[in-house]
């Protein structure tokens, strides 16, 4: 499976079912910049089902605060 978010979740699900996986990433360098700025409720639900939510939340950064001016 690939090394992106979908591939990593698939790998985790397969490993939980005791199926060996191999991660293959097309790019030789990590992606720079922000890809996702928040963990959605559905993502958190999926991570909980995979028993990974606590680990992800432990290393996640809090959302950026913003102000809106009229």
C-alpha cells in the first residue's frame, strides 16, 4: 500500500487482522506543507475503531486560532 493517509490506514487495518503489509511510497522525499488542518469526527471514529486515536491525538498539534474582522 502507499504511504499516504489512505494507504497508512489500510496498512493499519490489515496489520490488525494479522496480514503482512509492505508500504511503497512513490516519492523519495516527504511532502512539505500542510495537508490536513484538523481531525474530523469521522476520522476520529475510524482511528478509534483501529485503536489508534490516542496515539494520533498524543502527537497532533492543536488547531490554529483565528480571528475574523468585519
